[in-house]
């Protein structure tokens, strides 16, 4: 009879957890009277670790966590903390005034208020 040793990976898989799974940036987007509200879970981040930019009609949200160095490295059996960079992109189009996007980060939740689409202003050129 072969003796089976405890396998941490098998035990974690039985709960639907997997080693090395990447950080998810769970997001909800709701249509509002003013446009859209994007809510994203980013627990454990500091405000300074979150970058938001708009380029070519894409809204990009990037979160970066740096690994904490520990002088007394413990003998971990399992470590699930995420360190590194995660990023999501959303197409918002070119008809949105980027300067009117408002961002707030509170208790691990990033909230963006994004104005609705605006028709580009027509510029009339007078003929002389």
C-alpha cells in the first residue's frame, strides 16, 4: 500500500483556489444620468499605486504592488499575496471629455465618474 502525503495544491484545488492565480480587478459599470460610473475592487492598494490614463479612446487602470522585503523570512507553507502589476483597459471612445473624469479611492474600491458621450463641437469657418 502506497502512503499518500498531504498535498497543499490538491487541498487548495478542492476549494476552487489555485496557486499563482492573478489578481482580479473586479469591475461594475453602471449607466447614470451624467454618463457612467465604474467601480473596481482594488483591495490592499495605496492611492499612489493606482494609475489611470486615457489614450486613443481607451481608459487604462493600472495597479502596482511592490513586494515587501522581510528581514525574517518565514517558512511559508502557502502564500497568496499578490505583488506586481495588474491592468485593465476599457474602450470609452473619443467623444468623452477626459478632463471631466473624476476618480475616488476609498476602502479598497476605486470609483470613476465618466461623463457621457458628447457630440464634437462643430467649428464654423467663415469664408472671406
